[in-house]
C-alpha cells in the first residue's frame, strides 16, 4: 500500500509555518511528522499539499492509496489499525484518521478505540512537544547504545541521556528527572550549558556557552542556540546564538534573532492569550495562559528586539528598533514598533540565497517560486 500525508483542509490554520512547507514537515518532538510515520510504517510516505508547494514533494501514483491527515501523530496501535485497513475509513469521533482511495465503492467506517493526538492549532506544536520528545526518544534509541561523554559533564536523573556519534559535549549539566535528553549526531554542547529534559537537539546543532535549556524544548538540525529557552521548538537552520529568553514558541527555518532579543509568554494580568489566525483573519483565544512567539521562515530580528505575548510573525519579515512590534507582523515586512514598509522581494531573495549558502544549501528556483507566491497572495505591508 502507498501512504500519503495530506494537508487538505488544514493549510490555512497552520500559517505562517505552513506557508513554506507541508504540515507533514513540522517538527514536533525530535522528528518531523513525516519522519515519525516513515519510522512507524517502515516505508516511504508521500505528501499531498497545496499546489504551489507540491513541487517540493514526490507525487504518489497508486490505485489503493491510504490517505492520512498530516496533522495526525502516529503511535504503534494506530499504525497497526491503519495497516489493516483494506477499504473505507478509520475514524475517531467523526475525525477521519485514514481513508483508502479506491475505484470501488466505500465500505462502512471503522471506529478506532485508542487514544489519538492530532495538531489542532499552532500552539499544539509546543504543547505536545514534551510528550513527543519522550515518544520519539524511545522510537529512535531503543536497542542502541549512547556515545560516552567525558567526566567533565554532570549527568543525573531517572530518565536516560542519549548522545549520538560525532558529538562534542564538555562541562555541561544534564538533568533527566523530568524526561530524557537526546543529543543528535555531530552536534556540540559548549561549556556551562544547563539542560533539563525532556529536551532534544538534532544533528549538527550547537548549544552556546552558558545556555539554559528548560524542558519540552527542541533545537532542530543545524541550529545555533544560546540564552534561555523554555518549551520552544526550532524547526531547523535557525540561530538564536546570544542571551535572551524565548518561551512557549515555535521558530521556523532560516531565522535569526539578534543579541538579547526576548519574548513574553505570560500576560501581566495572567489572562488567556490570543493569537492571530490566518484562517479567520482575527485574533483567536488560544485557551493558554502561556503562549509566546510564532516565527515564520526566513524572518529576522535585530538586537534587543522585544516580542509581546502571543505574537505571530510571517515569512521573511525583518524586525528592528526599540519598543514592541505589533502582535501580528505580515510576511515581507520591514520595520518595527514605529511601523512597517514592504521588504522588497528581490532584496529578500538575495538575503535568502546568501544565508542558505552558509549552510551549503541551494536556494532553488522552486524556493523562489514559493516565496513569490507567498509575496503575491498573502497579506503584507503593501
């Protein structure tokens, strides 16, 4: 059978992070959603997304495709049920967990009795992150041995620490009392870093000297991170290399935070936080008391930038200056608290190409077409 993760019906809800990728490529825990499904299923998983994004993904051609919503997080029992599905749909409380696309008529729905987790909003990415670190940790480390680290480090707690090959880890403290800690291949933990689980850093990531990493935090591949993080997910290739606080936040790829940039994750009146919704074009109540920053791909901020509680920043925004910028910064914005102007597309392209080349990643014509689509079709400062 051919398995497909589909964004159908969910794309707008997860902007700005879904503007540049399928939801299947959201990182929650250690792995992306697509990587999770491929490990559980033991085979390649295809992606069905918006037309302007589909060029990034292989298209599946099949007579019996199993279509799974890309917001759904896998587990062993769920995967077993989906693999046994020969026709029709697997459902849970009217939510379709999987459907078999065939040329024959549909059979009756099969009700799934187990527990399921699916992303319903952007904030679920950081809210589910600790749970998913624990589940991914077991999935990818079971039956394997961790690389040994030197006795310059301090390790204590009831959960395991797993260090992949090729890592440099010196003079750091690891507290696993509340969850496991995963250190990805060829990554570096510099002196004085303090880490509490559940925590994950992926391949080629770097924790800077004196970094303070609280639980439920993921540092994606090729990220450089310092300062203080609490319940933050970095998708990958982004930098926050200096002091400053981020909490209850999600950061896309190719982002950069200037020194001493901070976000608020709790309102002064302790009220529930509202967050801008691309889907409804309004600020919607998250139901959360702690909610920080959603930061789209290729966005940057200058030194000492301050983000208010519940701020959403689109794709390729450049933020600088004193004061708090507004709680929704559209894509391709240039400015700060005093106002924004349009960030010219060709100028943005030059920066994207330069930034990606530093990590030996090509800024392709497909990337350009996606960015132009975002520039032309999404709210910005024009």
